[in-house]
């Protein structure tokens, strides 16, 4: 007498497909790992942007609130970078400002994204997609 199959091939294929789709969804949407390994600097949460600028851009590292000839202000101007600080949700605005400051000063553009939750890493992914040579620094404030 022939043995009865415990599971059909269709149910095994469905289970394998479901597991692969679930792990793919987790990787792309929930468990994002940036292309580069960024080492975030941890700071106190729930502060204003100027707090993070003052903590990060010390006088021996760069000049805070450097005023350009057109009266715009670079958050932190170092010997190599024109750096714009912003909360991660305002990633697009920070890129535009960093590129403008870079053009005006002749220095490389950089942004410091202030992460207020683990979900903010998705904004890092958006900047990486641009591949525009912008240096990314992270401040973990959660």
C-alpha cells in the first residue's frame, strides 16, 4: 500500500515563498542597513538643532554659524567640509543647503542627520541613493 503524503508540494512551495517574501520585506522596510557602516555619535534626545551643532562642532574642529558673503550661515565650517545639521525628516532640505554651502565655500558638502528614532535610517538610504558625494554623519538622539 502506498504511503499517504503528509504535505503536498503546493503547500511546501507556498511556505517557502512566504518565508522568503517575509524576510525580504523585513530587510527592505524594517531592518535597513546602510550601504556604508556609519558610526553614529550618541547625544541627548529631545534637544533643539543648535544643541547638536554646539556639541558636535567644537572650536578646535570647525567654525559654528559661519556667515557667507550672501548672509547665509553654514552650521559648521571645517577645513574640509561645509556641514549642514538637520533632523532626519528634513533630509532633502539639508542636502540642498549642504550643496549650496559647498559651492559657495569650495569645500566638500556634508550633512549631519539627527536621528530621533531607529526608523530614521530610511532617510539615510534616500541620501545614499543620490550618490552625489555628500559625506554623511549621524547623531543618534533617541
